[in-house]
């Protein structure tokens, strides 16, 4: 709401909902050259919540504009309580789970915080927010649950946001409605802020599952999965988010609502869903989705074998994948990762290969036997307990990561633990493994690797590495050097720098190498076409 004091009295200007998307509905004197309501030209961003003193300026209209603040205007268009400037909320939503951001927070850096956290409950409210942001040139950082590990949901860099103003965080977590479930089609409609564990609890009541089980399932949302192109731990059998996502509703930067109907497949032009998948909040805000479900496994059966070296392990798992045995989980641990994962079982040497079969589909015994025949050709049987142990502890790393990188600092200061998940064709897997391990080891104290998302043509490689320094600052510069060198090694070996964590701010400097100059330019042009004001998650994907 804007108060305009004319010589003959105060006029309250409060545009109706229909007028939110266009400045045509505002009196012309409310606009400066930059099109920012109530903020004199050249003063953009300096005017949050202040009385405007521009009345006497040369060239300014004779009427006095009393600024209630751009945020107040937005708040007046949304249900009460949607816009928060509570200091603790701003602090909590300022960063995601990128290890460098967590390090900076615990070492006490003055990290940029958003001007506000906006928590809409409906798609139309998101449209209101984005229309306002485009009009005012305010950067918007969409946020699901903040479990992203690449700085994709971060309020700004130390150099400030693109527009030189404070960004706002668009927190989707209140958009957490689940349903309806279509039992005939086996699909579920959800709002984007639904957390994975809640979704699975709800679907279990109908004997269904999405089969999308990221390790972060209890700390991540459907919208975050789509935006960051997530893959779950059973993706080898059940597919990743692009296989589960049937339709979506998203809001474009100008507030327009894009509705992509749920269908099993479509040849109606380029798949716009795929444009949104992995866009990390730079092209649109996902507000609703229809996901494919499947019968929920009532139990899992496991095979586990030991291997003398990583190449033998990888070749064996490739053969199991190609044999189409119905193993939904296939995992291969190098020797270091096997120690970390199975040390509790007194595992001492060698690599470990796991195959997990959901019970339910027919022919399980025969399919398991076929997998076993391949696994035992060069492997030593370890027993189902390895699989059962993994299943039971599959999400423990969420807590371990928080303990190391959070305030507890269980490994002490000067320590960063991070992961790098790349992917490549089988013909490149040995080189990716060797070269990235060498690159990381030049800087890291420990490097472990596993294969966890397998395809007939290739695999992901998931490296976990530990950086140490005399203090946090030394650890930070070592960390940067490690990423630089490992990203280069990945590119040289023909891999992609990310299989499922996305790019964020962390990998933005490496994206052009992967896409090529032309590919990067295509992305820039798409961004500019959809988001001419440049408000959507600046500096994410591209620096
Ligand atoms: C311990 C740990 C384990 C993990 N394991 C896995 C794993 O197994 N598999 C996996 O895929 N990932 C994993 N992750 C990474 C992370 O959980 C995923 O990237 C997840 O998809 C992020 O979801 P989120 O809701 O937390 O999104 P956020 O972190 O809040 O956001 C991620 C990105 O998406 C954007 N975004 C969020 N919501 C929306 C929306 N509705 N519309 C538009 N843009 C949006 C944000 O701007 C940001 O760029 C793990 C993370 C941790 C910390």
C-alpha cells in the first residue's frame, strides 16, 4: 500500500489483485525511471522501510510520496503473516547446507541475510510475490527445505546480490498439502513444499510409494527435488525425479502461471518439464506437482559380495545392471568407502558390491539367482547382513554431516567434509575414478568413492572427501583448490560435474566448460527471455 500526500490531502493507493502484475494500474507519479514503486530513481534498494524525503527534489512531482516500503506493499497483497522480517527467521533461511556456507556460519562470518522471508501457501500467492519482485527488481531465492549442498538457496554472496539490493527468500515449506491420490493411475498431487518423509508416510496408507528416496528424504522437498534434479537411492530401479514427475505447476518470474498437465509421456513439442528440472529456481518457482507412484515394497532382499579392486567391482555391477534382474538398489564401494560404510560389520579389506531387490514383483528368486551368478563370478559372498546394515543406516550421513559442519564441529575447526557426485559412460568410469581421486587426494586428507546410480550406459561416481587446514581459512582455500582441480579432471575425463546435487553457486564457475560456450549462451538467453529483470536466484548456475 502506498500513501500519496497531495496538497489537498492524503490518498491511499491500494491496487486490487488484478492489478498486481502490471504497473499500468499504478498512478504514474508512483514510478521512477527504474520502474520501482515509490523509490526515487538512483535510490533503488536504499529505500527499504523508510520515509521518503524526496518531496523537495528538483524535478520530483509536487505531490509528496510517503513510502510505506516496498515490502509493506507486498505484505498488503498477501494473507497476514506471509512476509516475515523476524531476525531469527532471516538468519535461519540465509544459507542452505553447502559445506562452505556452514563453515562460514560456524566461524562467525557476517553472511548476507535476506530482507524478508516470504512463506506463501498457494500458487496464486507465489504469483503475487514474483510479479512484485519483477516490478521492483528484487532478487528472489526460492527455497524448499534448504538441504541443497551447492549454495543454490543462499541469500546472496558477500559481494551482494545482482541488483545490489537485499534479496527475499521465497520459502515454499508452508505449501505442504498432499493429495489427492489417484489409485487407478497410481499418482499423487502434491504442493512443492511437501517433505519426502511425510509424502512417503502418506502414500504408505494406500500401499504406494514414489520410489524416490534421497538420503536427505526427511530434510528435502518435492520442489527442491525437481529444481535440483534429484536422484534417490533406489534410482537404479525406480528412476530419478524426471521419471517420477508427470506434470507440474510453476510460476514464471513475471507472475504468470505455467500448467503442464500430468501425462505418462508426451510428444507435444520440447518437454517443458525438463526445462524446469535442474533449473534451481532460476527460471520458475515450482508450486505443485503430480508424481507417479508404484506398489510399495513390503520388504527388501539383499546380495553382497567383496571384490579385490574397483575396476572388477564396476565391471561386475555393470553386468548386473544390464542383466535386468530387477535390482532397484545397486551400489559399489571402493575400499575406503567400504571401511566407512561397513566397518561396524568388521569389514577390513576390499571393495563391496550390493544389490537390493524389492519384494513383490514376480520371479524374485530367479532374478536374484541371475544377479548372484554374475556377482559371484569374481566376488566373494559377504552375506545379506551387509545389505540390511546399509538399509538400516542409509540416512545416517545426514546427522553425521550436521555434526561435523554444524555448531557441534565434531571433527574440530579447520575441517570441511563435502561430496562430489559426477557421472560418465562406462568407458570413462575407470578414468573418472582414477583422475578425480588423484585430484582430490592432492588436497584432501581422505577420499572415498562409491557407485550408486547405475545405467546400462554408465554410472554416477560419488566421492566423499575430507579437507583439513590449520584453521578454517586455510581449510577454505584448500577446499576451493580441491574443487577446481577435481572439476577440471572430471571435464577432461568426459564426465558431468554433477549427477544429482545440482550446480548452485559452488559449481557455477565450471558449468560453461561442461556446456561449451554455445550451451552456456543458450542457457543465458533462456534466462533472459523468461526473467528479463534478472530476479531469479542470481549467481546460481552461472556466476
Ligand atoms: C546429508 C545430505 C544427503 C543428501 N542426499 C541426497 C540424495 O541422496 N539425493 C539427492 O538428489 N540429493 C541429496 N542431497 C541434496 C539435497 O537434499 C537435494 O538437492 C534436494 O533436492 C534439495 O531439496 P530442498 O527442498 O532441500 O531444496 P533447497 O536446498 O531448499 O533448494 C535447492 C535448489 O532448488 C531451488 N528450489 C527449491 N525449491 C524450489 C521450488 N519449489 N521451485 C523452484 N526452485 C526451488 C533452490 O533455489 C535451490 O537452488 C543431500 C543433501 C544432504 C545435506
